[in-house]
């Protein structure tokens, strides 16, 4: 039975506020995404299985514990890339496989443009995408990881809309969701409110000047 974990931690609230602020420059935005990704991954790895490993410290032999399964990270391009390196620092032996989707702005349906999977899937896959809006991209990404053959899948998102959570829950009742904050809902263009705008554009600084509300001063921060 699926569970939805919404993080309840003062550090999450603090870093989310800076992430959402439209005055936050791209390089601070990327740093905030990484910090929140670490907090999410800490929660999403709380129950991972361990095996005993005998080691010697400089003083004595001891029985330590190490992770006991193959883990894969699947960032959904582009914005999921912003979370990947930070989580790899926590899970340095994880494999990284990629899925590329963009959301068609007319139909709001995810359109696949890239998939790089091996013939031998990891045991546990963390699907990474900071934004879960309608849930279309996450549900499609999880579908592909299931078809690939991963035994267990967990979805990690920084901000979600209730509509997106409901969509993924209905499509994939076996996949746990880890979310920093479930926001109020979607606007008429299916952007999350209050949200943070377009995560991919803010990570990669690809907001065309005529659409940017951030101004040149904040871009120089
Ligand atoms: C964003 C986001 C998700 C998707 C969420 O990607 O990173 O992948 O939208 O929307 P949904 O839940 O309604 O599917 P986008 O399509 O903007 O692509 P990008 O990451 O390349 O900017
Ligand atoms: N994608 C984003 O990057 N932000 C939203 O609010 C919705 C979809």
C-alpha cells in the first residue's frame, strides 16, 4: 500500500522559502534544490536494508553495516538533474539512468524525448523530479521504470500539487511518494500555486528576458 511522506522539518521550510522567492538567482536556486534533495533523500532512504561487514578500525575489529542493494537514480530531464548530484553524494554507488520528458503546454501531456536504461535494472529506483504538477510526467516516468523491471520505485519531488499526488496515487498505488511540500493547487496553466515557477528554467537560467520577472540585479547575485 502506497504512502505519501510530506517532510515536516524547519530546514525544509527555510530552504523552500528561498527556493520559491522570485528574487533568488539561478545559482542560489540550484543550491537550494540540492539542499532540499538531500533532506528528501535522507527520508526516502530511512528503511534501506543493510548487511554486516567486518572491518578493522585503527584500534580493533568491528562489525559495521553497509547498504545491501543496487540503487538507481532516474532524474526526469531537465529539472530532475538539479537533484541528482546531491543525492549521489549520499549514495555514491548509485547508478544514474535518464528519462527525458517535456510537458506539451497545449495538452499538458508528457512527451518523451530521451530514455537511457540498461538491460539489467537496479533493485530500487528513485525517480527524481522537483515538480509534481498534474502528475502526468511522474506517472509516465514511473510506468517506464516499472516496464524496465525495477523491483521497487520511490518518487522524490520537492513541490507537488494535490492533483498530481492524486494522479500518481491512482496510477501507481505501490509507489511511495516523498515530497517536501504539497501546495495549494494548480493555476489555469497547470503551474503549481504558490509553487516556484518553472523549475527547469530556473535551474538552467533559460527564462527568456521578456518572460523573466527576476530582473538583471537578481540574476547577478
Ligand atoms: C516540469 C517538471 C516536471 C513536469 C511536471 O518539466 O520538471 O517534469 O513539468 O508537470 P506535470 O506533473 O504536469 O507533468 P517541464 O515539462 O517544464 O520540462 P523541463 O524540466 O525541461 O523544463
Ligand atoms: N512544471 C514546473 O516546472 N512548475 C510547475 O509549477 C508546473 C510544472
